[in-house]
């Protein structure tokens, strides 16, 4: 099966039979139960596929249940406040997915009568709908013949065809997509539903043809796999050398007023963690002390001068492309300081610690709140001696 790096990936007879006969039979027996499987509701399938971007099934499942309980229809999601949507998404990460899903639901409600589009061009116009999500929704919900190509499918096909070039390159990606289209067409000719085929390929990649220690003896397409025949399945697909992950020290202020309330602000509507609430703060610069970082950042972000007290908590957190160590300091307004506001014109709140759960925070901030709750501290963050 493998050819030169520029050849089309042509499935041979054994490969076509494995994917059109053995794979569907394997899927019928081994498919995992998921709350969005067995439904023909395009909205629920759409929500599930958006959640499954960059997220494991086990992690997404409870979020899916809570989300569709809160927003059972496209119209319900479209009418919801953005803060309510983000709160239901809190902890799942990659929050742009939630914002795009909310925006897309409003478009579907306003321009499509609440019906999820069932054509490629129409569904691709919706925010957050890329080729993978479009193919998944159209095939599973509407029975349209569009092959999916997510990370699991890319890995599986790269091994089956022993693809040596980097799958992230456009040419290699196109060859893999053409192969997926050909295998889907063969399966459909044998009476396999497009959605079942796509879910079978993804299931195989997720549970058997895993990145490390693939379970080749359990694989229904083993006989058609060139990488297995070579005895080196884990050598595929080509792995790019990872760049070092940047690390930043970040200081934030738990700024308290006389009523024992904490100051929070909402992040801008665009960019990382857009629309979530947070404690003010930012990155350490040069060799400055972390307490000074906290004081400077709060002045820059809120216009307020603060007294920085003792360190409350320190934690490590990883984002997709960088890591941070978050240092949270107890703070209060300095005498004569202006009241804090948002330098970027974003909403702000003074919130009692017990009411922080009403707001959607990034995971690192939420961990600070959990620490507050775990310590069961009295509402004021400063001891009397510090006042």
C-alpha cells in the first residue's frame, strides 16, 4: 500500500474490505455508550461534537448532560445570556468553543428557523464549525457522505498507509482526506450509514489505535495496516519536535473591601479566556518581586492603589501553549485610593466569597476559590493585626 510521499493513498482490496466489513462489525460490538449516541437530534449531536474538540469523551460527558439540561434546544441556547453559557462550560476549557456555539445558535435561530443546517456550505458558515465538525454533524445527524478527519482518524490512516510525511502539512492532509473519502464511499456502497462509519473510525482510533501502546491484536483492520506489517506502528504518524513550553510567573490580587467582598473583573470579549471573570493581576516583569508585580498590575488594570499583604496561595497551571505559576496575594485598597474600575471598560463586581460560584472563572482562578472554600476562612482576608 505505501508509495512515495506524493502518491495518492490508494486503498487495496484488503484495505477496502477491512474498512467496509470488519470495522463496522467491530463497532457494532464494541462501541461505547455515550449520551449523544442513539439520538437523531442535530442540535445535541452538534453540541457533543463541539465539546469533543480537544476533549476526551470521559471529560465531556458530564458537561454535555448539564449543558443540554440547561439549554435543551437551539432556541434555548440562543436566548441564554453569555455569562450563563460560559458558566455551564466552566472547567471544560477552550472557551472559544462555547462563545462560537452560542453565537452560532443565535444565527440558526434567527436565520434558519431553529433548524441546524443540513448542507455543507450552510453549516460551514456558522462560527466555530470547521471541516471536522461539519462532516461529523452532517454524517451522523443527516446521513450525508462526508468523511471526518480528526486526530484519531489521522493517526489511524497514517499507520494504515505508513505515511511518512507530517500529517499537519496541507499536502499530506489532503492525501489522508482523499483516502478517508474513498473508504467512506466503499462502506456506503456496502450499506453502512455514513455516521456509523465515521464514528467507527473515530472509535477505533480513540480506543485501540492509540498514540502509544496501540492494541494491535484487537484491531479489526490489522491485516490492512502497513505500519503493523513493518512492526513499528508507533513510528507513525510523523512526530514533530516539540518546542519548549514557555513558563510565566503571574501575580493576582484577592482585593477585599470593608464588607469582606472580593473584587473581580470580566476579561475582554476577544482573546484568551474571553468573557470569563477573574481576579486582577498579570505577569511578572524582569526581576521585580512578585508582591510588586501584584501592586503594579492592579494599578494598571483597575487604577487603584493597593496594599499587598501576605501570599495566600501558589499553584501551577498549564494552558495549551504555555504554563504558569499563579501567586495570589491578599490585598486591600490603600488609604486615599480611587475605587477600582476596569481600565479596558469591562464589567467589574464586588462579590461575597460565598457568591463567587455564580460566575464563570478560568480554571486557575477557580482553584483559588476552591482553596478559599477549603480553608473555610472568615470573610475578611486580613487578620485584625494587619488592619
